[in-house]
């Protein structure tokens, strides 16, 4: 994939995320690795209006080399992609239901959501909850990098989801399944549920 195509893909995904309310205002960020360069949405930008020309470019060491100033959470993208050389895309949103789950007390921090559906088990697998850090606090980077070695999706406490995948389309599949399962989880809260059994989930689970 060339950089022009990569820029177009980021903008298409950004619009989709914004138009469907998966991120609001000037929140959320997207990155896509092309060769030894990383394209990242810039700081203070809205996914509803950011343009291909405004994207930031980081080098292989995470240094800003071109374009507008990168998202203050660009370190999170570089940390996750360092841990996952097989992946090229990272999407982080403040999607409503997933963010709500990130605020719940007394959850399993190793696996926040139960496998309510087969597609959640297939696309998301396990969802660890990372401890709260203020947006832009780069002390979260090493924690995310460590988790990303074995998990391609994670939830940031009092914040929102971070998803990595081989490409942006796959990352969106994971993000959407995570958000829908969070919605189901909240809708069913207080009622007896019948999630997949451990054996059923393990037979389907992603990493």
C-alpha cells in the first residue's frame, strides 16, 4: 500500500467512526503503518473533519517528521505496534458503551466483558482493563506495550477502547464488536445471562 492510499483509508474510517457516533467532538485517534512510517491523526482534530493532508507522520522511532502535530496519544499507537509487528493499524475511540464499561467498579481487569456472542469471542477474545492514566500520560505506553504482546484489544480505565489489527477494516470489525457487546452487557445488567462456556469461547477466541 502506498502512502496516498493509506491516507485515504484513514479518512474513510475517521468519517465512519464519527458519523456513527463511535467518537464525538475532537476525540479518538487512528494510525496506520506504511513501511517504516506511521500515519496518525493530529492532535485536536475531529474525526469528522480531519483531512488527508493534515495527518501526522512519525518515523520508525516514533519521532514526528512531517505534517501537523500528532495526537497526544500517538505514543500509545507506537507502543502497541512495537509489540505487534504483525499488525499495521490502531484505532482508539471514546465509544459510548465501551467507555461506560470502563467506568464500572468490580470488573475482572483481566477480561472485562463476558463472551456474550460468538462474534465477540472470535473478533475480540479477551479484553484486559488498563489502569487509569490521564490522556497523554506516556507512562501508559509500557503497560499498553506489555499487554499488546498477547492481546490485540484493550480497554483504558475511565477512557475507552484501543484496538490493533492487520489493517483498518479488521480493526473496525473488532472495535464494532467490542462496542456492541459492551452495549449488550449494560442492557442486560442485573439480569441472569448465559454467555458462552469457557470451552465454547476458547474454541473461537482471538488473541
